[in-house]
C-alpha cells in the first residue's frame, strides 16, 4: 500500500493539475490570464525567477493555481532559497480556496512537520478535504488518510473527523 501511495504522491511533484482545481484557479480577466500563461511558460523553461515574479501578484490577488505554484517554487527552492514555511503558507492559501493539489501538499507538510508543526490531525483533515470529490485527488487523499489512521490514536482520529466536518461545512 505504501508503494501505491508513493506513486500517487509522485504525480503531485509537478502540479500541472492545479490548473483545473478550485473556482479561482486561473484568473478570468484576459490580461491576468495572459500573465498567468507567461508565468507558466517561464516555469516550464526553468526560468523560476520570472515565473515567481509573474505569479506572485496573481497569488496575492487570490488565484489558487498561482498560490500553489508559488508554494511549489518555495518548496523546491527554484529560483529562491528553499523555504518550507513560505511553501506551507502558500499551499494553505490555495488549499483554503479549494485547490485539491494544494490540500494534499499541505497535508504532506503537516505529516512531515515541514514548514508547519508536525500534526497528524491536520494532515488527516487536509487529506480529507482533497478526498471529497471523486477524482484522482480523492484516491490520493484517501490513501494518505489510511496511512495516517494507522498511527493516529482514537482521540486524534475523533478530533480529525470533527475538524474535517467543520471545515467541509465552511466550503
């Protein structure tokens, strides 16, 4: 089971699927959409400084895909110093907007204690948020939840289920 989970998580290493997730994933305005596209092209070419420069105002403006990519840039130290706390903060911004890739990445950060305090409950909750819709993120989220449940106490599991219910009701 661990191998299947690792294979699924590997698919998240390059978050192209971010484009399709969340209601504000890519900006609607033509100029902002053009800027997003330019950032994406720069990223694909390995010009991470330009990509971050173009994505940052979009991320600050609420684009969940841009937020995810800025987080990814910090997470991997692409054109910037690797910064787990900054990555986690951007993943959270995107995750709060419903981006399921960001929800999984934030869950993994909580599981490992990278950029945030290690917290199995929060990891389980964010994985559960990603697992709410029937798609590839559902399978990854459920797999991560099963893995976490194996090491969680019954009190942690009860708290995680309560928090997931509250968070899901807000979204």
